[in-house]
């Protein structure tokens, strides 16, 4: 009994800790300064972010010089703040951090996130020593450190974000990332692709709170269904391996490993002070743990999208519908090379398609289906409906090769393309078969404008959009393989 | 003597034939009709193209129904045209083509380009027979056929183009392509990347004029320095292999093979009636011939750009300068994996860099060079100058990861980014070392707007721009390997 209640106590403590990280009641930005150049200062960017996201807790600013920013008083010292502070964002220089942590301890701060860099990633003995020192001080003071050398937290549910302009809605994808730049890019691009986040942590050098802590927490976080991780190095290989294995049992974990080559590892060491393992070791580790390995941020987004949007197809048989003979040929090669099957349609389906379309020249009807310019004026609805209801196909790809058809050059063309999107959405609403859209071969501002707009309409209707057929074929194959392995292991 | 003059005669004949293809004095668009829907008709699109490009020859329209389009008289029959016709663009239905070729023979037409499809690509005996019939009729009539089932020719030097809006300036890159859509996309996208064309031919089914004819011609065409080819299948393997070998001896030939999988081959057969060989056979053939194989249109453009813009670097040692620690780590992995070398800077260079930048935290100075947000406000010029003048580096990559730094969100940021581009151009002007730019991680309309603008400024200054470090690393490796093999073979 004593044992159980102790564990309970510990677990409650741990939960409270995470609550301070993702749902602080008060935040202090320490080391904020007014902009000196055309660019806002680091501290100002954090302040902008909290204001933009409508953070509900209290926000305090600290800088020995005092003054005001956006009408907010700047306190000279954290101890001057009249109320308790849960979470500190530090922009002070590295040498000032030990004293800051002591001050935070005195103030009862729970979490300190250090944007501040200049620690182990410098590769100097002094840097490593300083990192150790702040960890030890924080431990003594009962404070958890995020970073140093990181951007911090984005948690839309609690209106807590490190950068203005991120999506305000929550989702079920978590992302932990050793690179601040990658974090920002991935949030932006994935949001445009229809992904919304539960919790994102840019955790830099991982001096205290590290990848294993974060995985263990996200494994049981009820708001998180899919976990993405960009990792340069881990603190404790055995612990990480264990945490990854346990997490991957519960939720898909998609990992991008940075610093896989010797020179890449050198760059990673300078970036986050990470001690990286060899590529082969990582490959084995990720495979054994049941994690999904990707090799770029784009691939990571493609996988997150597949897990977020796709119902599990019954098999690997894919129908391909699109415009452009050459695009269709390359699409078929890409799907086949990725391990998907592009079955030829039987005579009955072929006949139904040619009844609809006539025996129009320039039209390929046997799967892949390539519609000539004339045929696609008559729309996708009827054709796609045949594919959606044909039992020997497990999922369908519709692709829009933009610059192949001068979509942007003619308003008439543009209207036809818009109506094709509407018809894809209509078929998807009426059918339970997984549907995927690819918008590719964009080549002008107008192409991209159309792509962003169509992409939004499609994902709002539940259809994920990818930007290359090679990429989507790889993503679907990995998605199917993941579920096949799950099934085989269960 | 007799032999020689006969050959000369033949070669003059052959040259005249090519002159009719790329520099016709008069063109008739046969089968043109006024638009019935929101989209212009096929014939109208050809007419638009000739008008837009300022084609200097005469243009005639033919349709049995007569009438006018854009004030131009439509002749009921080609024989009614009062002047000779060199080049016919056919939009008539397939069954009408034999009679058209007879009429063209009577009229003395030299080249007929058939947009018309419905021949061997239908997979029917009737389609194959019709294709044979028109070839035989054309041969008898002394007419060369381009196509059927193709877009035709783009030759900016003679203001001859199949589509409005293509670049009006000439360049040194030729492209032969079995897919009309690929042709259009590649012209558009490559133009945006700074490539200009000598001659482009979308040749579809290759019933008469085929890939080997085109290669033989381009091999000796003085306007062409680099040749791109998208090929689904060849008519005569031995002849093609010979033509490719001879051409690749003289000029780089970059080949994308479509239909490399069994299902892809089935799609290719329906697309252009091509009989495709196995992937392995093609790989051997291309390698033996000394051609450069690529696997996507993007890769093809990357290679064309490398050959168009890059002086041959002295070796494989690359300097990497950019923003974003994570981006830098992945860049280093990509370069190393592609076979490039990212040498660590010696103490002397490191010192010069840190003298410039201070020992600013968040900055990596040992190659790759990753500048913190603060450091890049002070500009690229001085830093890049050190790299450009350091003898142990053979070429430099500067990369701009757009969405990592909220470039688009702040006007101040945008100005800083613009000045970075100016400084890259300035260093490039003062140095003879190859310089490459990568603009990546775009994620919004504004990102793409900036990218297109910066890309144009950079290529106008002679700096090629790529969109991913993985891609550029592969392209440089292939570019270097090509020259290494040339050198070893010479």
C-alpha cells in the first residue's frame, strides 16, 4: 500500500511537471530587449507569440535595464515580479544562466526554457562544464530545463506557442525536435498540409529534459496519437531504445535521424552537442523498436499525413487517375517500385469507362487512367466513381499535374480544375474507399496559389494531398508495412 | 568523287529537312475549330502560340467548315491556300489523316506534325495499321512525320513554338520528349530555373521521325550543347544505342526512361505505343553509351542546370554556408552521402571566421558554417569571401531555408534576405570558384514569390539555384562523375 501510494504520488508529481511545461499559469521572458535592428529581438518574438496565440496565463518581462515593450512593464529582476512564475523563457547570455537558475529557484519557478546557447554545442570544455553546472543547479532547485539552445514549446490547446502565426487549432500529432529551425518549418508546412498538433517541443541540447522523457510522456498523452521526432543524438542509448520501443507499441513514431554521416555527425556535435551513433546502429535500433524511419522533413510530413488521414486500405491495389500520359507512366513506375500494385482493369470496367468517355484518342483507360484534355472537361465524378466502387482496387490516387496543362494561363482552365477538385471531394463523401490527391508539377506563383487553396479544400474534406507520386507511393507503402507488422506481431 | 558529291547532296537534303522542321517559312493548322467550351480548341492553342511568339513565317488555317478565327480566313482545303506550305500542324481526327497526307503531298508540304492521336498507342490492330499507312503515304510523298500523338516543336530562335508563353530567348539546351505534358512542364519549370532552349521536340509515337534521328541531328547542331531526352521506348534498339553513343561522345545526354516497371511499361504502351525494354537493359545501355540517367523531371532540370551554369570544380570539396543548425546537419549528411567531401576548416580559417562573427553562440564555423539569426544580419559577404578564397574548397553552396526563419512574416526579415542574395552575387562576381545556391523549405505563397524572384536574380548573375540540398548534392556528384569519366576515357 505504501509502495502504491508512493508511486501514485510520484506519478502525480510527474504529471504536474508536464502541466507546468504545456500549461503554465504564468510565464516570464527573461533577457528580453527592444529591437535594435530591422528585426525583432529574440525576446520580442516570444512575446509576440504569446500575444498572437492569446495565451491565457500571465506574461512578465525581465531585463535589468527596465523600461517597457508594447506597454508592458519590464521588471529589473525576476524576484521583483509580484506573482509566482511557472515557466521562464531565457534569452540571457550563457554565462548569466547559473545566476538566473539560482534566482528562479528562489522564485519557485518550475520550468526554465533556454533559448540561450553557448553550452556543450560549442565543443569547448567550458561549454560542457557550464551545461553541467546549470543542470546541477536546476536539479537542486527542483526546476526542469528545456534546452539549452532551443525554441521551446508549441501547445495550441493551451494557447502556448514560441512563435506567432502558428495554427490556433489543436490536433493529434506531437513533434519533438532537436533543431529549432526544423521545428518552425515542420509546424508551418505540416499545418498547410492539414496536420494539427497536440504538443511540439524544440528541445535543443537536451541537457535535462530529453528525448526519452518526452517519448515516455507522449506515449501516454491522451491528446497525442502520432509522434514525430527529429533526433541528432541521444543521452542514454539504452534508455532511449527502451522508451522508443514502449512508445512505438502504442502509437506510430516517425523518426528522422540527423548526423548520419561522419561529417554530418561533426555538424550535429556543433549544433546540439549530440553524440551520434553510426547510421547502421540507428537503422537497427529504429527497426527493432518498431519506429518508422524517414530521411527528410518532407517524408516525415507525408507519413504524418498518411497516419492522420488515411483509413487502413484493405490491400496494396491502387487505382491511378490523372492527366498527362507521361505523368501517368511515371506515376505507375513510382507506385510499382514502391511495392504497390496497379492492376489492369478487366474488360467490364474498361467498357464502363469507355462508355462514359467514348473511345476518345489520347485517353488511357486500363489503370492507370489518363484523361485527355477533352475528356477531363467532362469531369472526374463519373469516372472516379467507377474506380471508387470497383472492388478489386483498395485505394485511389487522383493527380493534378499543374504546369503540364497551363492551368494558370487561362481562366477557363482554372475553372475546370476547380470543378475537378469539387468532384473528387464529392466522390470521397459518397465512398468509404481511401482517396489520395497529388498536386504536382507546380511551376509558377499562380500554380502554388491554386495548390495551397485546393490542398486546403481537399484536406478539409478528409483527403490528404501530397506533392509527388514517388513520395506518396513510398508513404503508402510504409503506412501499409507498419500495419502489416503490427498485425503480424499481435 | 561521285560518291562524295552524292553524300554531300544527301547531307544537304537532310539539312534542308531539318530546316523545314525548325525554321518553316509557312505553317498550316489543319483541323482548327473555334472553341466550343470554356477552353480554347487545340488548333486555337497552336495559333495562339505562333502569334504570341511572333512567328515570322506565314500562318494559314484549314477547316472544311471555313469561317474566320481572330480575323484570319479559314480555308476549306489545304489545296486552296494560295502559297506553298512547309509545315502542317494536324488536329484532324485519326481516320482523316491518310487523306490529309495525300493532300499534303499534292501541295508539296515537307513536314506534317500530328497532334492527332488514335494510332498505335490505342493498342488495336486498326491503330497500328493506320500508323503504318500514314508512314508509307508520307514516305511516298517525301513528307516527314512528327508524332503522331505529340505537341510538336519549340524553337525560340525561329519564333516557332507550339504553346504561348514560353521563353522568347534561345539557349543551348535541347529536349526531345515522348510526352507532350512532360515537354510543356519541363520547358516552363526549366525556364524559371534559368535554362533556355535551342530546340525542343515533343515527338509522341515516333512513327517516322524518331529518337535516333533527333539525337543524330542534335549531336551536330551548333546551337545545342546539352541534350535532354524523355524516352518510353525506342524503334530500333541497335540504331538507338549507336546514335546515343555517338552523341554522348560529343555532348552530355541526360536521359529519363519512362515505363521501367511492368505496369509502367503497360501504361507506356497505351501512351505512345512504345515497346519498352527492361530496366536493367536500359541501365546497361545508358551507362555503356556514356549517357547520364536521371529518375525524374526535377533531376533532369537539376542536371541541365549544372551543365549549363557550373564551371568544372577542381575537386569534390564543398563549403556549406547557411542558416539553421538542423538544416546544416542534414545538408552535410546529404553532401557526404552523395560522395562529396565537407572538409573541416583549419584553425586559421576558423579564426578568421570567428574574428568576423565574434564567438557568437548558436553559430557553427567549422564547415558547414551555420549562422545564427544575429550573425546573418551582418551579412554573407565577408564570410562567403573567406570560403571563396580558401584553396582547400572546390565549390560553395549557400542555402536559404525559407520557412525556418519566418522570412515572409516580417518586412524587416525580407529585406535582410534580399541583401543576402545581393551579397552572394557580389562574392560570385569577384571569385572564379563555382557557387551554387539552394532555396528550400518554402511553405507559403510569399515564400514562393520570393523564391522565384531571388532565383531569377541569382541565375541572371550566373548562379544556379536548386530546391533541395539532397538534389543538388546528387547533381554535382553526377556532374563531376561525368567529367571524371570523360577525362579517364580521353
